[in-house]
C-alpha cells in the first residue's frame, strides 16, 4: 500500500507515518524542514526496516511545489491513502491579528490539500479506490477565543472535506475529516501543560489507521477526538 503524508517530519504527521510503517507499507512524506524530515525518515527506517520511506522537502504553501510533489509521488505508483496533514497555527483575533495573517495561513491550511488532492485524484480514480484524510481540527467545529484566521482556514478545510466526500462517494474513494483536540507534540514542548492532560499524537494516528482498515462499503466520515478532561 502506498501512503502519502504531508507535514510528516514531526507531530501528528510523524505519528501517522509510523503507524503505517510498522506494517511495511510504502510511505511518501514531505515537510518544509529538510533536516527534520530526513531525520524522521532515518528514525523510522531504523525501527521498521521492512517498510519503504521516500521523502522530499516541500513548502506546501507554494502551489508549484505542491504539484511537483504530486508528480514525484506518482512515480512510485497510485496512492492508496492520502493524508493532508500540512498546516500552520498562529493564534490571533480577527479584529487585532496582523494584516495578512489570513493570506499566510490559507495556502498551507487549505490550498495545499486542495491542490494535492486534485493532482493525485486521477490516479486514485483509475484504481477505483483510495482514502483521503484531511487534518481539520476542533477549531473546525466551534469558534473559540483567539482562533482568528486559523479557525477560519480549518472551517474551510472541513467544508472541503464534506464537498469532496459527496463528489467521490460513487467512485470507491473515501474521505475522512479528522478533528483532533489538543495532542502532545513538539509545539507543546517547553509549555507548562502536563502531557497527561492532553492526548498523545499516537492516539490520532491509531484512529486514522483503524479507519483505513474498514471494508470498501464502510466510511468513517469524521474522527473527533478530545482529551478525556475536555478541551484546554
């Protein structure tokens, strides 16, 4: 099975790559940080020598790089699973956030998933099957303080997921929106948040993996995960 994962050098993307690497699948990954990406690739290859991992540094906020990444992926075969995980978080208020913040976040949080999906879909349609996961957020479901442009882009990604699912439901291709609350990743390191208060990145990865194992006639439309004690 060929699994494409964006934003895979750390956090949720890395955890998802690892859960598929354990089973010896072919993993095609990208991230903006070349050093972190190749370090992650080597770490997983050392742990799971039975898998195949190919990595390419990509800035998913740039359309030409997204489409080039898609063509690079296709040389290894038709993707079975696409995880649109690349994203950026900047807190702020619609009223007070810096001018241009929406324009900064929209390309990586929405357009990257849109352009990569469009580029890979013909190959997935050709094989009449596949599964697309879009990394939305709890911020896609409910407005919250200091969400600003980030929350707007995540609401948009949720809308993209719903429209795409409707369009593809008769093609054999599944679409799942992932809506995680706080999960402990590198972005929390150095903070005073107790890791036991929030989820583990592996929790999200386990749900993605489980959803990918169902029969062709079953689709998990949405995965909503929150810390047991609720959102922060």
